[in-house]
């Protein structure tokens, strides 16, 4: 179990680090390629947008080829993205190369969570599932932190292209490690026990696969969890996208101090994930704990709506910690709950969860931006986030286990 957890954690960390690397060196990339720096911000959006489809579509390939083989494919899409971004932009139109890199990486990025579910569920005691999944999910914020802290430093020393290309080394090593994992992880696929869509014309097979992929939504608890995850992840990324802007604007802080508060938000999410996982396993059920997190993030959103220059650093710290432990700390428990509710279809359920979360990333921060710009105020958008958080919390308490 420890080996499986470590490998899936590293896989997630490296994939997320690569996805956020261009944003971390956006000014240098924009200046070198002579493009609008704001366009680089769409890179992550494209990765997540394509990831919605690859998350759901990956299930068939995991059943057919095994999670280790699909994990290798995912890591190879990361390599392709790094090569296209780091070297391809030197020989072709820069914007076109970045768009192609985002599309390629999105084809693999959505599979990271379903791969982990297929690997970890059979190897994890039920009593430790939320804790283990929460540790695995540390890979997402950890990858973001590494991209923010390491990539700019390397880019300053050797240039932004090499800061991307150097990442190929650890990614390639994980591909080799996954080769060694195939005998164990892909045993059911190798034995021919993978799920098949049957015979018939291609369109009938495609329809059968689609029905199998979305079948978990017939479970009301999974449907409610998916709606909540859509909102929770959108709220999480809204805090990330607008916290620094708000702190340097209405908050009156300088950029360095504001960035430290954003780091505090991320750190709170990292530290709290395994703690929440332990609570979900030992103290309170995951569903009720997720609902409680919704109440906490609603309170943080309401407080953030009124943040101003007269607020003390201690009060801002409290907001960032509350938002971090809730909006950024919930995903491990959510994936553990998807695996539990999905049962034999745990991989399919997790894939739907990833699709719901990625969709929230695409929709809610963009809607927040439109409202904040149109109303020239952060209050209404933050109140909207609070309403969504409370509605999601209420939704999670409906129905049985």
C-alpha cells in the first residue's frame, strides 16, 4: 500500500507541477514569444477543460490496459507538453504550440484520479480509505507550490524553456517505475478480465461505454456529491484566483505580503487534508464532514466579502486558514467517498468526480470574474460563493448513506 500511495502521489504532483509551470513563468514566456501574457492564463483552463473528457474517458482504458499502463500514457502526455512548450515554441508559432501543448496534456491529466482509485482501493483497508486518499490528494497543491517556488528560480538561472525541459527527467523516471508496477497493478487487465463494451457497430459500442461511464450518476448520493464537488472546487479556485488581487486592492497590502497569505491558504489545505481524512475514518462520516466544510467555506466567503484596509493581519490570517482547510482541504475525503459509494464501479465514480471538479474550475472563477468586474465589487460574488457552499452542504445531508 505504501508503494502504491507514494507512486500515485508523485504522479499527481509531477502532473500538476507541469500544468502550472507556464503560469509560474508567464511574464518571461509572454516576452519571449511576443504574446499577451493573459493568454497564458488560458493554458490551465484548456488542460482542465480537456481533462473533463479524459477523466470520464479514461475508465475504459484503465479497465482494458490497467492503471499502470494508463499512468504511463498520462506521464507521456506530460513529457509531450513539456517538449512542445519548451522546444516546440522555438520552431513554430508560440501561441499555437502552447495551445497544442495544453490539448495534449489535457488528454492525460484527467486520468490521474481514476488511476489512483483503481490502484489504491484494492490495497487500502476500508477504515483508512479517507486518510490514504487525502494524502494522495496532497499532490495537487504540492505540485502547484513546486511550480510557484521552483520553476521561476530555475527559469531565472537557465531560462524558462529549460525550466520546463528539466522536468522531463523525474517524469521519465516515474514512467520507468510504472513499468515495474505493471505486473501487480495491471494483473486483471492482463488476465482478460477488463470490462468490455461488447460487439456490434462502433456507435453502439461507444454508446454502451458512455452509459457505463455515467451509470454511477443513477446513485442519488453520487449525483449530490458531484454537484457539491462542482461548487466546492469552483470556490477553491475562486479564492486562489482573486485573493491576491483583493488583498492588494481593497485590502491595501503590498504584493509580497498578499502572496504570503495565498501561500498560507495553500499550506492550510495541504496540512489539513490528512487530518480531515483521519477524522472521516475515525470520528465523523465523510458526508457530514464534507457538509461541515461547506459551512466553513461559506463563513470564509462572507468574511472575505467584507475584507478591507482596516482589517488586521490576524483577521486576514483567520480567513485564509478557514478557506484553506475547507475549500482547499476537502478533495481527499470527496474522492474517498466516491470510491465508497461507487463500490465495484469506484473507478467510474471517481472519474465522474474529477469531471465535476474540473467543470467547477472552469465555470465558477470565470463567473466570479464577470460579476466582480461588472459590479465593481467583490461582495456580491463572495456572497454567491457562500450561498453555493451552504446549498452544497445542505445537499450532502439529504438522503442516506
